C-alpha cells in the first residue's frame, strides 16, 4: 500500500474503532498486531472529483482492509472502495483484501450486490462485508 505519512497512524490497541455519524466498525486486535490506519477521505485523497472510501488499514502481514462508513447508498460505496483500491494498493489483483461497508440502512442482499461481491473477489482478491450501523471484526482471523 502506498505511504501517506501525514495521513496515517499505527495502532496496536486491543480494539480499533472507526466511526462516522451513526456508522461504526470495531476491529478486535487480541494479538495487538501493529495496524497501519490511513485516513483516505479528506487526507490521502483530497480532491472532490476522485471517489474514495473513508479508511484503509494494513495489517503487519500485508492484508489490506478498506472501510466505507455510509448512509444508505451501497452501490456507491462499492465504487468508492474500488476506486481507492486502484489508487492505493500496490498490487490490486494479488494482495488479499477485506472490504467493509457499514451503512445506516442496508438493502436486502440483491443479485446486484452479489454480482459486485463476485467481481471484487475475482478482480481484487477482496471479500466484501455489508453491515448495518455497527459491526465488529476480529483481526486474529487474518493476522499471523
């Protein structure tokens, strides 16, 4: 993942919380892995024309995590994360990625969303999770 010294911080806390408005995502970090957190929206990418997600995280084993904390436009969130992957990832096709959209309102799992999830798996080696209002993810599932 590209470097943004002014927009990133490292955390090894047992809980890493990202929140915006009513959406919140908590990463449990029981192994206290050193996680690089990049504030993408408004820092790493500042121009208003470029689609971008809110945060990108990099685990010590290189797994990339993309986070969009959203209102209700899930299809737009996919576009934001896809644009961010293309701009920031060192190897969009090879490096393992997790993508999270935490929305204040989640639509039912439509065929459109399922198609987008398959596209992300195939094109970006990325799993895609869509959750309502808040979610928790245990990083020990992916860290060494």
